[in-house]
C-alpha cells in the first residue's frame, strides 16, 4: 500500500518474513513481516502488549522465534554459525526499553564493555579512551565520563546508552521506546540526537515508539503492528489520514 518516501535505493538491510512467536496460548506474532531499507528510519507502533519488544528481541537474538526468517544484510541469521552471527550482530546496535546501563560501573566502564566484547570490530585500532571520549562527545556528554549511572538524569542515561550503542559503529540501530518516560523537551533532544546520529553515521534505524510526535518527526515510514501482523505500512502522512478505524486510533490525539 505504501509509496516509499525518502528512500533513494532499494537496498534492504533487515528483512523479517512470516515471523511467529507465542507464549503458551498467547499468540504474540502471527506472521509478521518487515523490511528496513538502507538509511531509512522505520517507526514501529503498536498498542502496549502487542509484541513490539518481543519482535525486536527476536531480531537481536535475545529470544528465539517459533518460525519465520530474519535476514540481516541479506544473510538469514537463523542459518549462520555462531562466529558469523557474532560478526553480524556487531553491526546491529540495540537500545533497550529503559537505558539498561550497568549501575555498578561508571559511564566510562559502561562504554568500554561493548569494546571488550567485540574487540575485532576496532578496525582503526584506536585506543579505548579515544573511542569512549568520541562516543560521549557525539551525545554531548564528555564531561560525564567518570560519573555513576545513579548520578545521571533520565535523559543523560538515555544519551549514555546511545553512546554505548554508537561506540561499535553499527550499521543498523534498533531503538525500543527511546523517548518513553522523558519530559517532552528532553524527548525532543533525544529525537534530535537520533537524527544527528543518522546523518553522521548513515545508519538505518528501526524505532519502536508510542510517541506520535516522535513518529511524525523521525519516520520515513511507519509500520503498525496490530493483531500480531504488519497491519499497515506507509508514511506518516498516508497513515494519519487513513479512514481505517484501527489505523485512525493511533493518530487521533
Ligand atoms: N518472556 C516472556 N514470557 C511470556 N510472555 C511474554 C514474555 N515476553 C513478553 N511476553 C508477552 O508477549 C506480549 C507482548 O509483549 P511485549 O513486551 O512485546 O509488548 P510491547 O508491545 O513491547 O508492549 P509495551 O508497549 O508495553 O512495551 C505480552 O502479552 C507479554 O505478556
Ligand atoms: Mg515494549
């Protein structure tokens, strides 16, 4: 139904086909599909409990889907060996719902952590300190390097979490509710930061959000997850003017 907007190529970096996931009788994903194009911001919206986090966890391998396929850069991740999978995973950054920093580690240690886990990714052979400082600078928090998470505000935590994701220079970033729990002004700052990151690193992003304003500002396309399927996909303009009551429900303020 959609016309691709702002998408100058048809290079698909992430593709989900016919994904199924249930917990007992609770059929959460019922044949869900998704395509993420190179350089685009795809927003996924759905009611609370509709399966957005479950879907994203299947994408990053924190959960195993019952069936369906997931391809990253045209590699079906269900068919890769562990080593190939690890290499591919390093290309995908994931921002958890909440910020999920390690509370007992300083900001610096939180950022060093992914570097140690994915040491092969450091192609430029930059020293750790340089990489940590650069990532913090890109989110405007170089001064917070020696603070503990408990000393940060909610917005600062979100920024540090984004820096921790950026430090591996992922090609794809998955955001689960990046603005939830933040006041509108801080939420806006995070959105601007996400746009800056997109421009600077030319990442492709999948963004889960409840925030209609966030969706309007940041999306090239929006996908509505309803009843376990990709019920509708299109631009904000197309979806927000739809006459379908299930779609309309998302956009009436
Ligand atoms: N580990 C699990 N075990 C059993 N059920 C689960 C598990 N994780 C999620 N669920 C169920 O899957 C459904 C979807 O949950 P999910 O967290 O994906 O919702 P969501 O769309 O992200 O909601 P929200 O907008 O509130 O974050 C819910 O019914 C939830 O109870
Ligand atoms: Mg969720």
